[in-house]
């Protein structure tokens, strides 16, 4: 099982603006400090949207590459997207 995570810039509310991707093969996901959107500061909200898959990424070495490979795989579909999960910095 794998999870595709999309997230957006601080304080955005439109899911279409979730332009960053993450990947996890567990129910936990840690956003590295280097991946926090530029300009986000303490108190800002980062929106996350999660989709579950019954397979792991078909390729990639980094989490972003794995997320893109899973997202772009033509014959792999995941669950419906979650509602927004906001994390406050």
C-alpha cells in the first residue's frame, strides 16, 4: 500500500493549487523542512490531500519521483482524494 500526498502553498484553499507531491508507504508522512513551501511562517496552514493506492510506486528513488511515478502510471488508480487536512506551522 502507498499514499500519494499533494500539498499547496501556505493558506491556499483550492485543491487545484496543491502543486507539491509527497509519497509514503506507511500511514505517516513527514514533510522535510526543506520541502516546506517558500514563504510559509509560523501560524500558516498548509493544506494536504491524500490518496491511497493498493500498490507501491513502480519507479523512482526519491519520494517526489515515487509520487510522480504513481500519479502518472497509466494503469494504476487510487482511492478518492481525502478532504483537506490542514497542518499549522
